[in-house]
């Protein structure tokens, strides 16, 4: 892992001295990313939550709202390698994972890694690629390794995938199956920026690339330590009962055909721990679970079709989850 120094590094972090605390390092990371991805504090925080929890992000949003900028800003702020793959209908698994070729000079086959071998991968418009290529990512997302010709190759650490899909386009797309959706820790929508932020972007964008000017806010080794620290965040027994009740009610809801799996429950648990760490705590609060419930669970449930309400599954799933959360007393 080789750190990349921006032309304007942050003096309090890139001077070689360790940060005074994990909270200070994370706060610096958030400020650094927000300096180029403006007006979406909650989105930046949730992206860092997924990163800390060693999960992956799925953005379901319209084009042009800053998903690529966010991915590049995170990678540059952490001095991590970044690659972007534009998924298309003719893409093969080997185009992403890599392939084995014959080295004639050595008279042996050699594996040539694909763009998947990086620290931060932006999988753009992942639903435009066929199911065969989509399924080739499952092992990488879940086990951080790939298998080619019966040989297993570990991926770099840290490994973070940010995938995007446009929910408003259906022609020429292949909807992600439940097994693929379940591999993403959180599903987010960025939305359009506030009017004043968009006006500022109109006046400044195009003169230069602000991401190129970012300094390093935290190195990869610090990130790996923070990822390990997430598991030490304490979750009280009554909070575990609260989380489990949320999961149970998704399985019992008459408006849902499919409730949250055990993997989904674990994802919400890890995300809540990561959010607590991001907020400078070594213990979880009910608010951590409530805040993360929708982004961690809405893509893991299947909404029962109702007359006159076909489509808009995301909005319906969010509404049902909010009703479930509101029906459960908050533990004290």
C-alpha cells in the first residue's frame, strides 16, 4: 500500500505523527471528504460507516449527483489505490477479476489481475452487466478473494466497493438478485444538492479538479486499526433485543414477502457499532440502530405487491421499516 500525497497535504495529519485520537482522525477524514463533496454530511458519514464496518455501498440514484467524486475523495483522503469500472452489457467476468494468460518466455500460465485488485473500486452502473458477471463479484464482496482456475487470490486490504445503479432506467439492465443485494452493507441515495451548494458548484466547477488537491487525512494502516476497533464497541443486551425485535417484525409483517436474513441482522449490528465509533463512543445507543436500520435493511426485504402500488419498492420498504421502528419502544 503506497500513500499518495496530494499537492496540498493536511499539515496536522500528514506530518508523520500519529493522530491524537481515533476521533480526531475520523473527524479529519470527514472534513477532508466534505471539502469536495459538499452539502451531504449524512451521506459522507454513512459512507465512512460502511468503510469502518468493512462493508460495501450500493448507491441507487440518478446520474450526476457526485457518486464518483465521493469515491475518489475517500480513496485520495486515505492514500488508497482507486479504480473505476464502467459496467456494460458485453462485459465478461474476466474483464473485472482478471484472466490467466500464457507466458511464452517462461512456458507457463500467469494470472493477470483485473481492476478488482485495488483498495477502492467504483463499480459504475453495475446493473448494466449480465448476471454472470454480477455473480462473479459475490466471492470478492463477501470473502475478499477471487478464485480463478482453481487458484485463490486474496484481495488487497482495505477493500471497499462502491457500486451504483440507476433506478429509473430499465432498458438494457439486469436487476441485481437478492443474493447480490445482500452483499452490500448499506444502500444509499444521494439526491440533488441544496440550491446554494449547487449554485456554488456552477460557479467553481470546471476550472480544476478539486479531488486532485486533497491531502491525505488518514493512512491505510490507521484505517485497518479502526476497522479492527469496530468489533470492540459494546452493545448492551437490551439493545441487542431491540435490534432483534426489528428483524423479527420484518419477518412477521404482512406487507413484506421476505424479511431480513441473519446476514442482514449482522450487517445492522456492525453498522451500528461503526457509527458509534465514528461518533467517538465505545458503546452503542438506540439512535445508532434507528439511523442505520433503513440503509442497512431496506434492500434486504421484499415488498408484497399491492394493487395500484406496483414499483417504488425502495420508498415502500423505507416506509414499512419506519413503521416497524416506531412501533417498538426505545430501550432505556
